């Protein structure tokens, strides 16, 4: 036991990178650079992205996981992956799709009764207030099975999936309007709105495109399907969209390709789709007034109902001056509204230009009804030239844009040229180009599409990295490249492979804007945010049987599952409600029953349910799947499934020898004594924490709360132990005392972490020399014999500089050449006492000096050790 507490962590205080580099630059750094073939620029780039352990990122990125149907979360500038959020695809770690509650969310995504277990995620979007990210909700679309999912940024879990009732595919979503009133989702491949067969030669008559405006409840974070509607559009293939903001708030912009309305037919000798769909020199930018349309949708006479969903027909939209078209160059892809809402930049994949439209010009044309004509569906067309601010030649294959805080500055990806262009959409001047890896698609700026772009970095989202990483077979990882844009020219810092689907879009937000919680209110169903019907508190665990339905109310807490045995009959329908009773923030438990294809992840305070039919006979261990504590392996139980119609022969009992009463008593006394000693250590830590005002530091106070959650469980166990001892059942009393010891270890574990954290906060700051000294002390192996604040296999070094006349010189001599002093009476005495000689660790003079600085720092903070 004592050993356990010796393990007080060493105090490596946050070293500043500058100090480390400068002190190491001449020797160590050069050596590493040479060995790894790094240039000075490489090292600077590394320093710009490196996060020492414990240091967190400035920005958090939510990236589409493409065909994986997930969302990937990572940090910038470190490019470290933090989480994969399960969205449209089952994900076992999070239990997503394997427990009843998450399965309900996943199944909201069924289409026409069919289960869908994947998604093609494209565009994540963060909810907005005044066009700025509020850090509350994340929406993402599925192109293949037109759906939108809502993720709660308080726990990074998917809470809702809605199916578009009329589209058959949808690409141009999800985009929040500037106060998150609506989420825009545009169709992609035109198809009939109804679910019937319509021959392709009736394409122009019965196939339709559209834009759905999903009403969003910003408080609850849910789409309100009943208050949502779709604007019917011609069967042009609608593509990306953006919502207006600032001066263009209330309007939406969606571009398109295939205004040719070509429908292919390779198999009947027609030229392929790609030829026919890119024939025209221009396609159409759709401009619509969603605010007005939302008002129109409230009145029956303005809508048609298809599949239970409101549609505003094109002629109604036109009649109310809410829908217009503007020609835009050849097969465009991205459309991006500037931070102030005045400029709308459209990039044509097959055009070398970016076209910058000006909202005030568009508005004027609309106001004065200056149309150059109408399309075949009667939608007024505005003149392209008169709507344009201007065009800029950027290069081959411009796709997507991002903004920076510099006025007029915009970044555009060039798919064919594999470049990023920095240019100015006001002056229409190209400023800089940077080569990136192949197949760039979207870019991700820091809040780069909000009304408040942060600049600093741009991420180039490249598809299928063929030569940048180890070959892992013909299917390549994707490549996210981080680019520094804080200088005059762009500088590519680092590549990050992502082994999931096509990256599409990503959005980045300042980390300080996110406030995820660390535990749930006890008994929460995390998917609904409400109290779970299966909530079970300690003492309420039970198994209820109703015919062939067996319901288990269970709890999980380090390190046991209650109950530990569940016996059912073959064919029983088993429901297991589980509540994780923990309050400590890292105490997630997982739960599975072997062979039954179920799994749950229970975060502290969460309740969830597993359900299955016990259709195979046998003995099935169930266990906690998250390494939650030293006794994690013991956190298990058995599901026993027996056939009620079978006769089972019982096995012969094995004879075991038992302890004598005297032996039992001795073990009991020993266990109690160990617990008393452990408690004394805990009390000393508690005293230290109190004496040093731990409650003034939030991080420490949180840890202390966690520790006392454990400690608070001890009296109940003690009572049981004492009762058993009194009743003469020492066997049982020992087991309860053991349980107390477990709780104490857990308390002490967190308590010591709290103490360590507190010491880091209140100790005096370390100079560079002290840091170097501590490092030399650690690397020289000094800690093997000397524990600061304790006599260990060598003397405690606290105060060592005061122990000798001319202490510093004495210590220096002793470190550098100890063997010369073995015969000095003081040293000789020590050698005899510890039965060990101080070895010569061949420290340099500089290292020795630094160690002495470190020893001085220890003396300054002696009260903390
Ligand atoms: S996409 S590479 Cu947004 Cu689906 Cu453009
Ligand atoms: Cu709980 Cu492992």
C-alpha cells in the first residue's frame, strides 16, 4: 500500500517552447534535424503545430466523414483527432445503434420503412446567432439518402435525424440561416417528388429539384418537421447553397448544373450525362427570399402537400416575387456569401473564373423588375452582367471559398491546378497561390464562412492521398493539409491523413466557444435529454418478470455491475436498463453481453437500455468494456439462459479446505489496519488540499468533488462490514472491508491527482535553468533513489544545500565525482545507512549547475512536497 503513495508524480511545470528550443538548439536540436533530415523551415512548421502534452488547441474542426456517415472532430493547429461522432452509421464504441435509445435515433432515418445504416455526409454547419457561430448545434446532411442530422455540442451526440420526404438525393445542405431560424437543404439529382414511377422522357414535366427549409428550434436543438417546407424548383441539378447574411439576410442562394435538363442514355447510344450536362456556357444561380416564402407556407392556398410535406409550387413563388434566376458560368460548384452578405462568389468547375455577384445590384434588378426573360418554368431571369461586381481569372477548376478577417480577402481551392488562391473579391486581384496535394475540394477557414472569420489557418481538404503516406493498399486515406495564412504568403504546415470517407466540407470554431459538459444529471437519457424510464439508483436494482418478459434494473459503479447474475429462460425477451452511478468525469463504463450483439457506453450519470431475445441457451458473461479502474476485469456478471423443459444433472461438489477462526480473525484485523493506514494518508492529502485553499482553483475543486464521490460511499460499506463482523461472519466482513479499500484507493487516486494539480498551480515559476535541472535530474535517474519530500532508498534532498558548509560547492563536487568523497565521514555514514553508494552519473558541469538550481527551487517550495 505504502508504495502506492510513493508514486507522487514529478512536477514538470509547463515549459515554454521557446526556452526548450533555445536551450537545446545548439546541440540536441541540430542532432535531431540532421538525423531526421529536417530543414529549419520544417522545424518552424513543426513548432507552429506542436502541442506539448496537456496543451490544447485553439480551434476545433468538425469535418464531414464522407461515406463513413460520421463526423470527425479534430484540433487546430495540432491536427489531432479528438472524436468520431456517430451520425448515420452504427458505431460500437459509443454504443450507437447497439443500445435501444441510440437505435431509436438511428431509426428515425429509415426511409419508406427501410433501415438505412450508412450515410454520405457532406456539409456540416454550426448554428449561428447574427451570422456568428454560437457553438450550440451541428447539422450535417446525407447526400445519398436525403437526410439531415442534428448533433448536440454539449455532448457531441446525434440527437435527431430527419428524412426529406420529397427529395431522392440532396447535396446543398446543411446551411443555417443567420439566426438559425432555418436549415437550408437543396436537392441534387432531380427526381419526382412523389414515390411513384415516372418515365425519364417526362423528366421536364414530372422530375423536380428544390430547396427544403427546415424550421429549427434553437432552444431545443431540433428540426420541427411540421413547420418546414420545400420550394419547388426546375429539374436543374441544384448544388451547393449558402444563406444570406447581414444585408442579404432573409435570402438563400443555390447554384445548379444541368440546366440543359439532359438525361443521358449511354445504353441507347446517347452521349453520356457528363457531355450533355455541361453543354451550356452558363447554368443558374437560384435566388430566393426564404423569409417571405416561410410566411407564404403558413397559408393553405400557397402550398401543395406531397408525402405529408408542404411544397410551395414555383408559380406561387414567382407570383410573390420570391424566386429568381441569374446565369452563372458553366457547371459551378461552390457559392459563398461574404461575411457582410454583400458579395456572393460563385466558382465554376469548368470555368477558370470566379464570379463575384453584388447583392445591392441584384436587389436593384429585383426591385425594378428588370428581367431579361423567363426560364421554361416562368421564373424571371436577371442579367448576369448587371448582377456581377466582376470576375477574376483564378486558374483551373475553382471550387470552394473561405474568408479571412482581412477586408475583401478570400481563399479559393483549384481542383485541377491543385492550388489554393488568395485573392481579393473587392479589388478583384489575385494575391498569392500555394500548391497543395492532389484533389483539393473544400477549404476550411477558422470560422471562415461566418460573419466573423478568424483567419490564421486554412485547411485544404484533399481527396485520396496517393503519395504522402505509407501505402496501405489501393484505397488511400484522405489528406487534410493545414496552411498558415497569418503571413504575407501562405505556408503549408502539415499533412494529416484521415482514414475515413471523402472529406467534403469542414467547419472550424474557436475552442473557447464550446462548453460541453462532463457528466449527466443522474438517470438522463442522453438522446432525449430527459430522465430515462429505466433510471435506477443504488439500492433499487432488481429483476422483474412478467410472463416471458424479463426487465433488469441495474447499476454500474466502479467496479461492479449490480446485479451480477441474471437467470432467464430460453426465448425470454430481456430488457436491461443500466444507470452509471458515477459522478467522476472520466468514469465511463461500457456494457455488453457476450454473443448477443449488444453494446452500450454509459457516461457518468447516464441511463440506457439494451434489449434482446435470449434465444440461445448457455452461460454468457457480461462485462464492462471500458478499462475503468484497477478492478475493471472484475466488473462482470453472468447471464444464464436455461431451457425450462430440460433436466440438468448437478455436478459433484469440489471439497475445499477452509481457514481456521484464528486465521480468519488475523486476516480481518490486517484488512482493517490497512484501511486505517490508508485513510490516514487520505486525510493528510485532504489537509494539504485544504491548507492550500484548493477551492480557489476550479480544476482542483472538480477533482476533489470526484474524490469525495468515492469517499462518500465508504460509510455504507463500513456499516455492512461491522454488521457482518458482529454477526460472526468474518468471511463476509473481510469482503466488505476489501470493498472499502477499493473505494479508498479510488479516492486516493483522484486525491493525489488533485494535489499534483494544485502544486503545479501554486509553486513558484520555474526558470529555464530549473527546468533543465529537473530534466537532467530525471534523465540521470536520480529519482530512482531520491524522492523529493521523502526518505526513500536515498536521502531526501529537500534542504540538501543547507546541510553542508559551502553547500552548493559540496553538492556540485559530490554529483560530479562522488567516488572521491566515499571516505568522508558524513558520506560513509550515509553509505552504511542506505547500504548504497551514490553513483557517478557523468553529469556535465552545466547539468550539475542546473540540478543545483532545481534543488534551490525545491527548497523554495519545500512546503508543497
Ligand atoms: S462538395 S468538392 Cu461540398 Cu459535396 Cu465540393
Ligand atoms: Cu467499468 Cu470497466
